């Protein structure tokens, strides 16, 4: 589901009004241009593939995985029908292959019902997703922002967020979770929008 235009207008106005640093970042970066993912399984699978590798490497492996799973595409059924060794041929590590197989199995058997997640709270979504092997809190938070378009997600463990805050707020070191929560208090209930602007400020 996409972010509602009115919500984004409200978020930008709120952030500019309540945080002078965020006001400058918004002015520099410009419009909020996030495009959300409609395919929930695909979004999670891509997040798993992308963990702890460069964006370029992740893109390459994802392309090879799509080719391997053609013509079905990256679906739970397609991944479940392949062995870990076959997934490795696309460049997916053995560990991540196991994660993808666990994710696919849960979706196919109905243990994880992705279509119902939109009706649950942020913490309930995180709790359900982190039961999947290889899906941690950060991955679940990315799903909340970029797939469910939740407005108030604050990924305190994200290196980009830490780096951007350190730079924008002139801190000597990278902030810890407690410091980030304190700085982010004026952003509520639009921490997701502020987070995106922080990422963009590093570009």
C-alpha cells in the first residue's frame, strides 16, 4: 500500500515545525518520493537476500534468482520447489538459502499470512516476522516502512540512521538507541518519514 499524500503533507509540516535540523534536511532533500512494494513475499525475500552485502552485489544476486525462478518469479511456491543447492547457483549463500526456504514454507503452509499483517500493530508485525529464520527486527522494520507504509517506525540499529543523525546533529560519536529515541521524540508520530529524510541526507 502506498503512503497517503495527505499523511506525507502532515508529516513534512510536523517535522519542519518541531525540529529545525529536520527542517533544513527536508529543504535540502526536497519531496518525499518513497515507492512502496506491493508484493509482500517478494519484499521480504529481497530483504533477506540483501542482508550484509553491498547494494550492487544484492542486485546482481537478485537478478540471477529471478532468472532461476522464471517464469514463476520470486514466489513462495517457486522457492519451495527448489533445493538450497539450486538457490546457491544464483549466488545465494547456503545460510540465506535456508532462510528463504523457511520463509517460503511458512507462507505456503499458512503459518505466516502476509495478507493479514496490514491489520496488525507495528510490534505485532515485528513479532510475527521475526519468527522467520533470518528475519530480524531491522528487516521487519523495513517491511513496515516500505511495504505496509507505516508512518512511525524508527530503526535505531540502522547504520545509515546513526550516521545521518551524528552528522546532522553535530555529534562526536554515533548515537546509541537511547540517544536516537530522545532526538526522535519531536518527530513522532512520523518517524518513518524522518528516517527516510535522514537516509537521503547522506546521498
